[in-house]
C-alpha cells in the first residue's frame, strides 16, 4: 500500500557520539532538496533545523529517535573530493585550522570554513557570530558536526 503523504528521503551513513560517549553507526534520513540552500539536504541541515529529535536507522535494522541535545558529535565520512582551499577565497571564505577541546577531555582537530566579512575576518568573530546548533569541523575522515554545548575551548593552529 502506498502513502500519498510520504516524503522521499535518502540515507546518509554517519557515526553519532552521544554525550555519554556511546558511538552509534547508522543512517540519517535527508531530503533530495534542502529548504535552507540549493542542492540536497545534508546531515548538518537536519541537525541544525528546529526539530529537537531525528531518526537514526541502525545497522541491525532498528531505528532510534535521538534527541539533538544528547549528541556530542556526528561524523559524516567523505563522499567525494574536497574543494581546494584557493577556491574558498573566490567565494569570500577561508579555512582556519583549529583544535577543539570537548567536555570530558576529548579533542578533535580540523578546519573551519570562515566567512570573511571585511570588517571582522577573525576566528573569534566567526565563533561569536555562528548561530547553528552544530559546528562543522572538516577533518581527514570527513565532516565532524560538533555540538556547541560540548565545546570548552578552541585553539587556533595556524
């Protein structure tokens, strides 16, 4: 039986780490279009929307409804080639290499894509103006979406 009200979704494999440190491997569901930007929806769009929960389909077939406030970070493995850093300058962005210290003592290292308004191009300005729930940190393994609630310190490495 078909449901005329069903919204088509794609699966996106991720690794979710909870505040307690439990790792959950599964698929997030994303739409083929994004209401926030052109192109398909991404896991970061789902994590940063206004809904307090999202479904995660586990490898064993179970589906959990996870509270976003209980998530420390979500790793989205690379699914294609990275954009060369020199191309960011063309669109008014630059990369900043940082180390994040998370609650509980964990750290992660990667790059942040900084928008560079002429009057405030500093990392501090970017961090103080960023208003999303999850900060995208670009690492060698993929994009790590880190909950703001869990960041204790940011150390610039460049």
